[in-house]
């Protein structure tokens, strides 16, 4: 590290947008966060966020003909844990309000409830990042 910069830990995993990938992303996140000695309650919240974020990313990529991969990135600083889900869909995030009996549509509500902050941005036409931040 260069003098004057903040130290951080990071990990990334890229997989095809398959239904089975979500469990792999969760297992990866839990193993990494345990290795980083983060608190159990934070790991449980992070696991739920990873599940919601990566499900949305996989759904966005799975509907594309070429089914491009999705990526998870975890970044821990001394103060926060950033969880990033990357996909290549050209479509923007579309929050919706789920009905009482709907089986899906609550992911962003869960993300907002569990995270200190969250958001979505683009680094290109086909490069979208949805992120959630937890306080350490």
C-alpha cells in the first residue's frame, strides 16, 4: 500500500447467470467475510444482501440471448462493507411494489431495509452496478 491510502480487503467472483450461481455467491461471501473476522450478525445481513443483489443481476443477464456472466465484489474498509453486483444488461433497475401474494418483487425493499445505503450506477451501456453498504 502507498503511504496515506486507506487499507481495504476485497474479493470478487464471476459466474454464469444460472439459478445455482446464487447459492455459490452466498457461500463465497460467507466464507470470505468469516475469513475477514467480521461479526456474525453482519455476515447474516450480508448473506441476505448478496442473495437479493445477485438474484437481480442474474435475472437481468439471464434474459439476454448471450447470457453474459454476473459478478459479485466485496470490499471491506475499516468502516464499511460494500457489496456490489455487476451485470451487463442494458436495462435500468425498475423498482416495483409487490402485492401481498406476489412471489417476487421485494428484493429492493429488503436491500433498502438491511443496508445503510444502496444504489445503482452505470460504467457503460452494458455495465451496471447495484450496490449495498453495511456499517462495520
